[in-house]
C-alpha cells in the first residue's frame, strides 16, 4: 500500500526535470517574442483560476516591473454569467491553466479573441480547448499530474511566465542555476522538518508575502487548505496591516515568504508589528530576518528575487505535503476535491 502523499511527493521531486524540459523548449517563445510590438499591445489581462491564478499574480508583477504595461486579472463571470460584450483591441490575454479544460476560461478566451484580443495560453495539454482557442500555446511540459494539489505544474507556470517576459525584454536567463537549485531543494530530506514538527493544526495560520513573494504566499495558503483541511489566510503584508492584523494573537502562526534578495524594507513594518504580539515567525526562503525561536524553511540561492521565487515554491509545497501527512491526511486525494474543476 502506497504511503500517504506518495504521488504528491513524487510530483514535487519531478520539478527539476520539468524545468529542464522547459529550457530545452525555449525556441517555443520565439513565436511570441515580438507580439507586444506587432499587435500594438497597450494592456494585458491574465485569465486563470485557483493555483493558476496565483501564478497569474507572479506574471502580473513580472510584466508591471519589467515592462511597465498595465496588467489586470480577468473576471470570467463577466462573460459566462453576465454576457458582457468585450472591447479588447490592443489587449493581450494570457490564459493560464493546468488542464486547459475549465468551461468558463475557454468561453472567456473565445469571447476575448472575438473582441480582437490577442490570446496566449499556457497549459499542460497542447490539445486542450484553451490551447486550441489561443493564437499561441506555450506548453508547461509538466507531464501527467495525478495528485489533486497542483505542484510541478504551478512551478512550470512560474518558469514559463518568467521565460515569456524574458523573451519580450531580451533578458538572459541562467537556466543551469534554476535547475541546480531546484535539484538541491528537492533532494534535501529535512527541508521543512523543523517547521512541521513545531506547527499545529489547532492554531490559526497566516501566510504573508509582498511583491514577488505574494503569489507564493497565496499558493502556500491554498496548498495547506487543500491538503490539511484547515482555513488559512494568504495575504500581502501591506494588506495585512490594513485590518487583518487586528485578529493576530500570541497563538497565531505567521509564515512570511521571503525569497533571497527580497528588499528587506518591504516587510520591516509588518515584521515589527507582528513581533509585538506573536513570539515566533516561520520564514519561507532566505530573505528573512529571523530572531529567537523563529523557524526558517531555507529556500534557494538564486541570483535574484524573481528566480528565487520560482524555486522557493518547492519549499511551500513540501511543507503542505509533510504537514498534511503528519496530521494523518492524504494530500494526494483530499476529500471533496477533484483534479480538474469545471466551473461554468
């Protein structure tokens, strides 16, 4: 009989192989490297749900910081529920989905294309309906993903997003380092052991991040909710200070996502205020400022914050996996969830 979480564990461990496949397929980005100029793109909208929506936030930060175009997240129900007529000339739609099958995403992408948007899809199935609707499809190359909680496909979405923007900006990418760091983290057996030993399912969990760390904070919260059957908040540190911090107690378990090279000033105010109430912080990544009894889930050593964020996703996935198993849950098949959610 397979052990709890065996499938999810094996899929997280495949991340370096997935990264290599994506880098070996870098020529796929040539077809879209000039699209911003050729299509006179003035704004970008990202279409996604669930885990893919967290990857969408990463792509949003990338485009806004590296290119300066305005980027928004779509509301599929504007088409599927309210039947809105879109006016999307000079607009790029980037659709992100593991399966490429969700009817609401397909219907929105179809309506956007009919409204003169240019559509790029990222999916794990080149024959999926969403891939077929798009002008261009960028494959995730993650291979079959059987565990309900998406892991290697999310990591692939982050990397494909990074390479897409690198193609637009002409940025050189250190693929060897990304693969090497992913290999190191997946091969570290005690990567999250201290945090799993100390964390409790019976105490509130809040996960915070800012900038490029924010998408991983959202994804960490989602993964723990999916696999451990507890309610978790995933928030921006800035948003946390604008109200939710009032619910902080000495028992609250605060995880802060801090990839290497993250500007320390971006989280200083939140950290100082959290320490006034909570005596311990869990840090995911190498960019934190640990003190006392803080627990560090050490992340990658990549050259910059953007690439460190990609690799550090492995850490949050390993924590969700091992925390669920320690709690007696099977993260491969959480009760009440299915691998593909077909929202209309």
